[in-house]
C-alpha cells in the first residue's frame, strides 16, 4: 500500500534506512535539516524537492550538508511505485 513518513526535526546525527516494497511512498524532510539522500528505485517516478541538489546519479544533498555538525543521512530502497521527497 501507500505510505507517508515524516522524518524528525531534532537530533544530533541520524542515519535512516527506508525499505519500501510496492505502493507510493512520500517522505517529508523538515525544513532546515541538512540532509543527504541516497535513492535506489525500481519501477515508478521519483520526485525530489528542489532544495536538494543532485550530486551524483542517485544522490541528493541540501546545500549545507557538508559543513553541518548535526545532519541526517537517508537511504531509500523502493521497488515499485512513485517516490516523492518533500520539505515540510
């Protein structure tokens, strides 16, 4: 089925692994959270919020990620369905 995940806004340093199977997946990243996103997808469309720059084939990062002390790393493995990554 479909799923919606909102990532936390407060932490020191966080690594998140998300494994999706079949269905549409929405991931909300809080504004101001410096984030690196690695994506491995199968069938479906992937949309990534414009605040994340594409830095490699399937990798996106917010502008301050490299210099941030507190930051989040997100790895997404999604097989079938649309993937939408948005700021909230």
